[in-house]
């Protein structure tokens, strides 16, 4: 399958913005806006060459405003790289020449948002209605779409669901042990996330004839999840109604006993939204080790920091348990796949996790693991017969591909 049309991909995060532009089936340019100290910077990549420039200043009160304004800079930067956009002074917006599509990554609960959609007024109304279900995720996407509709007047916009890949999971993986009527009515189900990343990894493995019948795909980045993949289809994901559930992450707590949550909320004297922010922003590695960057935690552990050592042990244990759960759901496991920032670059993290998976027949080649991807898109770092793959994920390309097929 090839990407058709001209497509601008929007991938908004809570503290950063990512964009990618595709033309004639090829990636032309990627942009990554993020805070860097007291500056707001944009890293641009074209033909493998990266350049970085400061595009604004950061301050406590204006941080989110500066991040939200990133999309306003996109037309100007695209023009600098030869992408022709026609300005419409009457509408105060931009209309791209030719057949132009905007595709945005959608993270949102309910069955409706577990499918890809054309962004129209009805879609926007439904998205606004679920903002309370995921107050830390949906408003970010909602704001990005609103801004894009103002800037790119008349352009066709598509929302690509981060949960759609998981629509194939069995119902026993989707439902909690509550009334199914209530679950359906209020959207209290395991929708799962990181589906775009997992779909990209599966597509890469299929293209390379490396897809195995039963695989656990570990998307390990600042957010982390494990997807059981059976015959190329999702058989369950560790995340739930929102991306907060499941594994320990950079700043997310992951799964906790609901009664323990009530005890913690009362102890911290936090209202519901503030408590949700706490669970999303102040837990995980940040809560246990005091730092949400695994590289810093690993350095601290090497220097003997007990909390850092414990945080890494806890993280590895949670991932091992997640892989084991995926194996149980599928009746066995034929391969383990690592992807996303930590999964792709974290040799030490991979080694610790695979050590805990020896009971499932996985054995790591230390030399191959140390080399990692080594410039490739896919690598097998196993010593034994069961493959341990590292796959370089590309969410933007997967989003563009899915958008071009709609």
C-alpha cells in the first residue's frame, strides 16, 4: 500500500506537537515542537538531516499557549521547504494547493472514537462531549483540531483512531467485570491505545515476512503498553478506558487497586481532576525515582541510588507481567517485539525485561542487543530460536497511510 495525496499529519501531545508532511507517497518533512529549558524549539528533519531552531520563549503562565500556537507556524515552515500553500486573505487561513488532507492522531474513549472519522461538526460535538471522560487527553486533540480547521480552511480533515487496531480483541479482553449494559452506556471498557504504533510494527513485520502467530508488542516510551497480537490482529492491550491503565510509565502510575486510589485521594486531599492529573503526571518513574527520564534513572542506578534501582526493577517486573498476560491470553508466545523510544534505544531495559522472560523460552544475544537497530528499521536480537525483534515505529507514516485509504 502506498500513501496517496498530499497529507499533513498532526500528532498532538500534552507538552509537544509533532507534524509530518507527505507528498506523492513520500515523507517530505517532519516537525517536532517542544520545550527545551526556557525556549520553545522546533526540530525539522528532511532527507535524514535535522536542523533545530528556537521559535519562542517559555514561561510558566504562557507554556501551554506557546505549545498550542505551534500549528500556526507550520504553513510558514512548510513554505520554507518548498511546500506551496495558497493564502486566502478574506478567510485569514491557508488553503493547500491540490488534493490536500489533514490527518490527526485521535486518543479518545468510547466506541465511536475507536474508529476513524471524517472531522465535521457532528464529530466535533461528540469529541467535546467526551472531554470529561479523558480530561487530560481529549482537550488537547480538540484544541489542535479547532486550530487546524481555522488555519487550513476548506481542507479535508480525518481523525485516525489510536484504538481502532484493538477492535479485533475478544470481548473478554474488552470488558471489565461490571454490568455490560453500564459498560456500553458509559463507555467503561478497555479500548486500548498505541494502536497506530502497533499497527505500524505489524505492517513492518508482515512486509519483512517476520510476523509470528502469537506476539507481544511492547510499546515502551514515555507512555507504555503491551499488545497481544494473534495472527496479525490485536488480542488485547494493557491500557483501558484511557491510557492511564496498565504498565508503569514515565509519569503515569498504571494499574492500581481502586480502593487504594480512594485512600490515596483522601490522603492527598485532591479533587477528582487534580487527582487524575497526579496519577498521570506525578507517578511512574517520576513518583518512584524523582525523574521521568529513564536515561537519568539508569545513570542514578549505576551510581547506587536505591530509589532508582527499585524504580527500574519495578518497571521491568510490570513489563514482564504484561508480556506473560499477553501469552496467557493467546495460549503461548512465539515472539516479543520492542518498539517506541525506550523499546528501540534502551538496550539495558530490553536486557532486564528479557531476563524475566526466560521461562517463556526467550534468550537475548547481548552483543546484538547492544547494537540495537544500528541504523536499520528491524532487528532480531535473540540468541535462541524464539525471535526478539526491535522495530522502529513510525506513527506518522501509519496515520498518513490510513488517511489515504479513507
